[in-house]
C-alpha cells in the first residue's frame, strides 16, 4: 500500500462528479491515506453543501497560481533535479496533439506539473491517481514522471478516446502502474489502443453509490402531491451528446397526463426550450435547471420513471441512483449502459437515436404499473449487488496494495 496516496482531478469537488468524492471517502474509511488535489477551484455554488465545503477546505489547488510559490517550486526543481526537470519539459512538449496552440498548452501543463510535484513531494506522496484522461491527467502524468512515483488513471467515458485526449491515451496507459475502467466496454476500448502486454494493467472498477446515504436522503425528503398522473424525469447536462431534442420528440407522442422534468443546465437550454414550445409542450415540460445533489434525489423520489436519450455515455451514475431508489429507467444501448440495465429485466433499452423506439418504450412503461414495479425491484437488486461504493472500491484497494512499479520510460503512442 502507498505510504500516502494522492487523487488529482481537474475540478474537485464537482456536482457532476460526486462519485469521486464517495470513492475517496471509502478509501479513507478502509484505512488508506488520501490527499486530494485539483487543478482548478470549484465555484462557490459547487462547494456550498457541507460535505463539499469540507472537501474543498482540505484540497490543494494548483490554479489560480500563486506566482511566488510557482517560482520557488520551479527553482527548487531546476536546482535539485536539473536533468529530470529538462526531461519533464521534453515529455510535456512531446505528450500533446499537433499544433501551435497545443504546444503552448503543453508548456502550461509543464508549469502546473512542477508546482504540483513540489507539493506532492513535500507531503511524501508516493502514488498519484487521476480521474479522467483529460488535461488534468496530462499534469498528473508529468508530475509523477518528474518525481519518479507511481501514477494511475481511471477512465470513464467514450470522450476520453476522442480528440484531443484519445491520441495521448496509449502513452498514458503504457506508462501507468494500472488503469481502472468503469465499464467492460471502456476496458475493451483501452485494450485496442495498446499492445497485449499492457492488458493486464486494465481492470474494471465501478463507480459506486453510498446506499445508506441515499436511503437517508430519500427518507428525509417529503413527497408532495403530484400535479399529473405520471412524472418522467431526466437529469444531465443540456448539451448535444445528451440527445434531449430527441427525448422531447418522443415525449410529444405521450398523453396529456404525463409531465417531463428536465434537470440540469448547459449550452442547449435555449434551443431545447424553443423546441418544447414548437412541439406545444410548454405546459407539460419543466426545465428545472441546475440543482444540488440533494435536489436531484428529490426529483428522482418524485418520479414515476427516468429517461435518458444520450448518444454517448460511460456508465451514468444518475442511472444507478434512479435504480437504487426503485425508479424504473429507459436508456440507450450505448457504451456501458447495458452492463447496468438489462433490457426487460432491470430497465428498458432502445437503439440510440431511434426516437420512435424510445417513444414506444415510454408508452409501454408509463402504461403498465406492474412493469414499472417489476423493473424497479430488479433494478435496485442489481445496484445493491455490484454498485455499492464499499464493494465497488475493492478492486482499487487491491491494486493500490501491489508493489511499486516505478516510472516507465516514454514510448511511442499509437491509436
């Protein structure tokens, strides 16, 4: 087990990434010393809840930079390890996509990595773990190389295989001590990017729920009287990959006794509101906006069914939350979703982008109370069996307990 483990995220805490916070808590409860690091600070709104505030206060933030501290970190690195300092700068300039803009950003990542490494070294951290293969992972990757400590990574969704993260992913996998994947689908995508000799370091570690906490939240939330016979809820960022315009089209064919609540915010909100008006749905569709985690639980508690229309996902935690609260779900057959939702057993599935099929499944589910009850019961059993955080964190605990591997040399990335 590492003397001290550090977790690095682009932003921590974050409303959309509460599963990382649960993972950190579970590791600490298991006796692992975990320091949390974040590239940037969360907004005031994202650290207003007591648990988030607590994590915010104990997390070290790389940005915004304190110039004096940044200068001292680089001066120490250059004078104490000049060869490693220059090698890390070289690695930063190589570990990027083509283009002048990427070259400039690689220098910023190098500057941030040295500042991060200075703090990691001061705390005696000997293993750094990143969530998401994004620019934050570039910083963690470089910091670990400078220090010569183990580095590992958790992969979440298909976007990590797309540009600009995708072309850099093979190098990260080959250099990592291990790579956790939240789905078997994601693990398979990672396997195709590297030689078979690296497959053994890829394993599945689910994101998990604190089922006791979820139960407490549900128990303390009063259920108001319904305004309509049935309530359909969806939760997510209002962005193109979520397919919410298609959900509105499918919903438009349902009866007037069903309402839809869209929880979340994002760049497509105005367009989606306009589409809702064009379809004549303004009296049946409510755009709730962005809400804290406790309010999401309340929305799920009030729901008769949960719908997701995404074109791409990893394994959405909100689907787990809905199932854990015995809310029947409808979701697309994409990425890792079928690993959680088995069609006609723990939920209903449809072909992504096939809005007529989505409409059919919505009509089937909302028109059959016995089906909703059966799917809800099996869905909860499925979550309890595999996605409780104390069970989900075990594969990570096993990997952190392995002997240190040291830093692997830079290798040619391929995709």
